């Protein structure tokens, strides 16, 4: 199921209240950003946010905006990347000393783990797709190599992805019984194709092995007894080398395993097939042996407990 998480519009609101309300809404539902605009007195915006399996899609139409994200490295949040698809307008972003500009029909990947700032044209119509770093790395060996490298609609894959994202963004209000996990996998496939040319120089044998290791960890997330040694043995490398490889990718065995388990738990809590499965049972199915530990780590990474996550997915409070 594709679940609509939030929808907001400035339409019908008194002009002096619109920009402050936009700042509050964006902070709660889009990202931890410091927002400003040269058009505060005549500001208009609307957005819709949808959960599609392991990814989040937010479609935004807004007046000229400026934003800055600072202190990202100090926030205890899951590592994430955002793909921006500019349907109309200009999006200028600066990150790690690099500045790029994307416009109509272009895509740009932003590292949400690092500070950045951006500014848009007088009007902007864009779609932001947010994914966890661990999920994205199973599709792109080195996501960081693709950051701030615009891809335009001269690519057939870009045109196809743009059409798909546009269809998802423009769905009528409410939830939709579409195969979210299948759609997310299609998005992942498009990401691989979209950035293939940018990654050739970084896709070494080592990067391929790192990708294979993370896939194996994710595939084994349900096993409460899985160890680094077992994963290393599957790939005929030492446990020490496994830890070294993951460290070069900026991660650890424990982080990958926890992220995989929490990602799977989120998917199950949103899945109609598991709607009446007890949260404690979902914890066990995702490799956790202690339900209290599961709830604590889920809250740390997602921002709310599992029962609330399920309530958001189905639009009503359910028991945990």
C-alpha cells in the first residue's frame, strides 16, 4: 500500500500566517531545515508526503525558498540520501564546497547526512525521494560518488523515472492499494541505471564486495544469531577484513544489521498483511530477541514507537 502521511496547502489561509505555518509544517514533515524566503509577504506552498515501502516521496510546489541544514553530523538519525527531481523551476544547492544548479527535468542527489543549503527560483515544483543510506547502497555501490551530479532528461532512464515519480506524486488524496515494495524496487533499479555513468570510476572490486556484504547482511537480518564471522565466511574473507571494508564505506556490521531490521519492521508495520500481527511478534520476525530493545531502538531511529508507526500507516490508533 502507498500511504499518504501528510498533506498541506496554503490555500485559503490569511497571507500573514502562511510563511510561519509553512516553516512549521516543513520542519515537522519535510526536514530539519532553517527556512527563509524573499517572498514571505506573498508566499504560497503545498505539499503531499507519501510512504512507498522503504522510501518516502514528497511532492512540493512553493514560492521562492531558501533553506539551510546545519549540524547534520551531530544528529542521532538514520543516514539518508535525497533524490530531488525538478519538475519546473531552478534548484541551486551547495554542499561540501560544491555548488550546482538543477532545472526542469533534472535530477540531483543530495547527501542528507551532511550540511547543505539551497535556494530556488521564484516558483519551484519538485519531488523529493528520501531513502536510507543502507537501502540505497544495495543499488548504488558508492552513493557519495553520485552526490551533486545532475542527470537530465536526455537519459531515457531519467525520462522514465520522471514519469513514474510524477504519477506517484499526482495520485488523488488518500491511501492507494498499490504494490509499494514493487514500486520501491523499480525506483531502486532506475537509480542504478540513472547514475551508472557517474559511478564507473568508483565501482572497483572492493566497492562491489562492500555492496555484496551489505546485501548479505540485509538478507540475514531475520536471523537473531547472525554474526560478522558468518557473513565473512560466505564471502571467503576474514572477519577482520569485513570490518575494514565496512569502515571504508563509513558503516559497521552492527549499523547495517540494525538498519536492515528496522527497515523491515517499518515495512511490516505498514503492510496490510501484518496489520493485526502483534508488535512483539514483528520484532521476533525481524531478528530481535528482546521486544523492549526493539521498541527502544525503533524509537531512536524512526522518532516514534512501533505502535504509532502502525497507527500513522492505517490512519487510526491500534494496539501495540
